[in-house]
């Protein structure tokens, strides 16, 4: 593979460009009219405009991306995360165009992207699943019957998609109809698929995910777990690895369950298996992400393994150059998603001109970003503008370092989540690892 088009933007596009260049592969960027001055455009070997600012006219427009592939004469396409990264039709069109899709095959994306099919695979692989429906719920009456069997509260979830969309939590029969119809409507809008399923709500859970790497020769390994519990409105804010919420025996069982599931699926790329951990230490399969994750960076810092390069090489048909015993823990790492949002105004997005941008530098610090001083943050896309990754000997060591490092990070011109993180790192609930998925939402709702 000599040239790859990146069907994405922002920091992940910059990250992929770096990995491609390290592998001596040329990188082609695509961009919308709003992203003309973006960093990924400046870093790529070539750049092609694919449409107006709206994602439907650019980053979600499959025909324009394929046309850009033809213009540039590329050998492969890397979808990054978000946008078309888990769209099986896009992967299939790339494959049929004679190009390499840098990710799992389209049939694997389709199989694992259907949460009900993934749940059935998990059961087959002896991976614990959350009690609930084993098939898509076809009617309100069927949904109520299932709910009566497993008991309230329940979670109504979209069968397709992700990112916290198409999900409703209901606590009684009166709320069920409203939640059911609302979830179906949002699922149709976001994923063009209104099918839903129902699961028992796990109270006060932690959110853990296992990083998987696989090749086309049947080799599957894990790179340990990440703890993604600190979230707002189901959007992750801080990720850390390893998790301090489980012991070595639980970790072994969790990671082995993830490997078993991906072997059962015949998986052949990097991916993530997500779980919920209840207060009694029991874990339950939630879903599979068939792409590189935003938080892949902390796993790279934990293990010293470049996941993006591994993903590219796997797509080229190269065998994994390591076995499970080669994956070592090299410390502890934590990632902070820095968003152009105002924490004082319920995390309202704050697009605008970056008047000053001075990231921290030094040992154990990694920055992933696509902004620079003078860059104008667009209102059209996700509000994440940078990721700060801090590495240390232990969780408390990283927390201590991060308190200092976050105060050395200056972004002026737009409000960001930097002050919020400084506050969180002084919070006893977080310091003592007692927070759960709903903790931040509870604080926001109380105006804290």
C-alpha cells in the first residue's frame, strides 16, 4: 500500500497521517469548505475538498469520498472514528472499488454493529450479557411484556449506531410508552433504523472496555482494559488504564471474555469490546466498536504498542508480530478530552477563534490535537479540540501530575473543559474511584 485516503478530519486525521508517514505511506486528506485551514489538510501529502460544511455534503457523502479516492489514485481508505467508520455499506463500497478498507471487513462491521446479533455472539462465546430481549422488539406490547419479566428500571436502546443516541432509561410502566416511542424516533433520525431492544438497567455501574487486536490469520489478543466511567450525557470525558475497579482475576476473566467473543466473530482488525461492571464486581457485555477509539492513546501509552500502525498493517494482510505474552503493562495512563464547551453553561459548545494555544510539554505528556493559534473552531462538527494524555506509575501518581499539567495548558478565545478537569481532580469521589457513570450528570442536574 503506497497511498491512503483518510475519510475523516481533526485530531484523528492528524494521528493517522503520522502513522502512515512512519510506514512510508502517502496520506491524502479530504476536507469540507469549513475545514480548508484545518491542520490535517496542512499535514497531508495531498488534500481534496469534498463539499460544503454540512456533514451530509462532505464527511458522510460516500460518493464524494469515493470520487476523491479515484482522483488521488489511492490504494486504501482509513475511516478514523465517527462519521462512516462503522458504516458497513461504506466499507463494502470501498472493498468493491478494489481498495483496502483499513478496519474489519464489511460483513464483520454489519454483524457486530447489530447489537442484538453481537449479544447472541457474546452468549455463544460464554461472555456474560445483560438480561433482556434477545431479538429486536417489534411492538410496544412486546416491550412491556419483556419489561415485566426482567423488572424496572430498564434501558431501551437503538439496535444500530452508538454515541449514546437512541437510548432511554425508564423506571415505571407510565414512562415506558414515551421512552419507547422517543428512542425509536431518535434511532430512525440518527441511524435510519428505528429497531430497538430492551435490557435491564445495571444500577451504579462502571464502564470498562477491552482493546482487541486481531489479524486475518485467526490471531486475537487483548491489550488490557480501559475505564471510561467518567461521562456526561453518555459522552466520555476521562478515560484511564488500567482500571482500579477490578483485581487481577477479574481482569483476566474480562479480557479473556472479550477475546473469546472476537474469535467467535472471526474478527480481523483492532476493535473494542465494551462492558458494564456492577457494584458487586460482575461484568456484562454491552457492545463492540469495530474501529479505533478516541481513547486508543492511553492503551498505546500503557503498552508501548502503536494501535493505528497495527490496524493499518493488519488491513494489509500482515500477521500480528506479537502474542499475548508480549503485551506488557508499562505504567498507568489517563486521557482528558478537551472540548470547546462551557462547563458553567451545561457544557454548551463554544465555537470561535483560538486566540492563544499553549499546550504543556515535558515527560509523560502526550497531546493529540488539530487546533493551533489563529484557528477558528467550526460549529458544524464535534466539539472535541484536543486530548491530553498523562502517564505515571499509578492512578494517584497520574492524578497528581495531571493537576499540575492541566494548569499549564492555555487555550484562550473559547471556553473549554480545562477548568472542569482541574475541579474533578480535586473531587474526593473521583480521587477515591467511587464515581459511577451517572455521577457527573447528577452534578450537572443539581447545578454543581
